[in-house]
């Protein structure tokens, strides 16, 4: 386990360094691994800062629920959930589709969100 933890930390650190990352915001099960967090913090010292989504008001264990809620909202409003600058996709695309039981939504796409505020 120690070898896998070190490999994970170094893989993340190498990618961060390669892409000039200045801040890492971690979520999920890994944030509960004190050895992994310590290694990431040590490997990034002086180059990038390690934080968790908890510090930003999003529980680390709830990241998928928040992500799917956001993707659903974007799809409902006809906005792309995949954009080339974020995902590397070849084009922006609305993810998924809505299949209503009644008349389909016929509105126009909303303006893209500029920020996300989490209200506890």
C-alpha cells in the first residue's frame, strides 16, 4: 500500500508540475488518507498549494452528487457540460438528454453560469 500511495502522490505531483498548476483542490476518498495528503503537500511545497473541497464548502465525499447536479442543470438549460478547454473534447457538447413524459421543454438556453455558490 505504501508503494501505491507514493506512486499516486508522485503521479499527481508530476502532472501538476508539468501543467504549471498553482493549487490542487482534492476531493473524494483520498482526502481521508493522511499519508497521501502529507506526500502531496510535501511534493508540492513551494510550487503548488493543496486544499480540499471541504475548505470551499463542498463536502469531499459529496463531490459526485454536486457534479451530477451541476451537469443536470447545464443539460436542462441547453448548456454544454463538456468544453474543450476543460475536458479536451473536440467541441462543446450538452451531456445527456431529457426525456420528459409530457411536452418537451422548448425554452432557450440560459446564460452560462459564471460562478457556483454552495448554500449549506
